[in-house]
């Protein structure tokens, strides 16, 4: 039974409050779902019972995106999937802190609007009535309703022209790999056209943003959270600090610009460093290598190596125990000699499927945890055996 704006309004009434509190404290599992719905239907309409259960279950699921607020918020499944994580939204919203008021074009359930409202008034625009009901409910639940005006309308013809706006267009497919700027809702070209009225624009896009789609005057920022690549943002007009590409990793808020540096290439050293995906997408691997005196062992492969036990916000580090030309027999011989327990097979520049490959490896159940890396060196298939423990 789909959620509707009327149901979202009902969920905010005193009549719904005790049921919502009870179910939020203990959301039903899949196995308990039917019995819970039947129990609730003795007191509520079928649509109300379904709305309470769905909200409680989505609140539980949303803990990772909204760690401090999920238990008070309102969601629909689709709006939740497309919502920005609270930490990333808080980071991007900070660029808008000097404006008197801002627009949030395509507000969805309001994750970005709520973060923007921390700095000033927000006009939250969406063409979808359910999205607006969710934004309104979330603003009220978090005490931000005085600063947030949800308005129904089309982003391409905004009802008012703010000095700056954030746009998060809808995505057609679930795949993050595909990136066709014109398949977005609204298309990227329609959003860029908004610069005529509102020159200061931030546009959230998928991380697959190709470099050739970046306007020359824009700053493109790839953002990851806890090692997971989340989005690419185009900053335009007064929101652009430095045209070009950069990578930012959260929660550290460390950032690195891509300035075209080329990493030196040399044989692997004592440690293997895996750059954060934001650094790779921004094309800043060479800049990262230069900043921390690291090198690549193959010019085409985005792994770095070094001799110092450096911990940086942009890299994961493993101790490199040994490396060889790729050969399964040699690998198993070495794993037996090292009494290893392979916890993960990683790959870059190799066509092998890691999980199936891991099942073919020698395994010492109580052995030391090891990571096997399948990659290339001097354009040959190569394998690295790394220790998972940081010394
Ligand atoms: C990716 S979601 C926004 C998510 C939101 N930033 C959040 O974090 O909760 C995109 C939203 O844009 C809205 N949308 C798409 N095309 C639109 C248009 N032409 N005018 C207004 N809203 C639009 C959709 O209804 C959807 O709610």
C-alpha cells in the first residue's frame, strides 16, 4: 500500500504517535510483518497500519544515512534511496552559509534542505506531492519548519529566484556506473540553464561524471564517506572556489586537487596504499603520490606504494609481505609457507573474479589474516601478498 501525502500528515497527528513510537522502538522483522499488520488493523485502517509499519522499518534502515535523526524522520522507499547522507549533506551545505536564503531544487524527502536550513532559510522545491509532504514532516520533526518552505513546482521554472541554489536531480536507473547527464530529472543542461537567473549553483551528480562533462568554469568535487564514493558535485559561479577537479574524503574533510601531477613509477616498497575512490575518480592519484612521497608500480594501475608506515585520510594501507608474477601454484605454495588465512582478494587491472578465486586458495584456518592483490606490474599479471594487520 503506497504512502500518500495524506498518510504522512496523519503520521504526524497525536492519534498516530503512540503506534509510531511503539513500532519505531521495535520494528517488525520480515517474519513478524503479517502478524503486526493484523494486530494494528484492529485499531487502524489498513492504509494507516501499513504506513506505521513502513515508517518504522525505514527509520531502522535509515540509521546509517541519518545516524542522529532517523528515529524521528519520515521516509518513502524511493525518496530514501535517493536521499543524501546527513554527513555529506552537512558538508556540501556549508558552502551556502553566506547567503541570505537558498533554493533546494528537487528536495526529495529533504535531506539536503534540512542541512541547508542549518545556515538560513530554504525554498524547497519539488514537483512531487509526496516528496513535499516528507520534507515538511521532516522539517517539523527536527524543529526546522520555520526556516524551510516546501513548494510544489518545476525546477525549470522556479517560483522565486534565490541568490544561490542546490540541485539534486533524480536518477532513472539504480546503477551508479551509468552516467548520461541528459537522462537525469531534470537533465543537466536544464539545470545549467538556471545559471541565467541564479549563477551560484551546486549540482549533485553521480560519481560516474565523465571529465568532459565538467564546464570549464566549474569546480568538480568527488566526495566519499568512510571510503564509499557518494557523489560528484559541480560548483558554479560564486560557489566555485577553484575551477578544476578535486577529491574530498569525509568525515576527515580532507581534500586534494587534481593538478595533473604524474606519480613516479618504481618497484613495490614495504607498503601497499589503496587510494580512496574519490581520488581515483577526480584523477588525483599522481597528486596524492607527490603529496606523500609515494609511487606507482605500474603507470596504468591506481595502487601506490611506499616505504614509510604513513596513515593518510586518502588511503588504506597494507604491509606488503611479498610479490610475484601471477601464478596460482606459486601463490598457494607461499600461502602455505606463510600459514595464511586469506580474508580478501582485491584486484585492479585483472579480469579474475575475486570471490571464486579465493575459494581456490590454500587456507590455514587459524593462520594470520592476509590479503591477496591481483594486479599488473610492468604490464604483466602480478600478485601481491599483504598482511591485513597494521604493524
Ligand atoms: C534525487 S531526489 C532529491 C533528493 C534530496 N536531495 C534528498 O537528499 O532528500 C530528486 C528529486 O527531484 C524531483 N524532481 C525531478 N524533476 C523535477 C523537476 N523538473 N522539477 C521539480 N522537481 C523535480 C523528484 O521528484 C525527486 O524528489
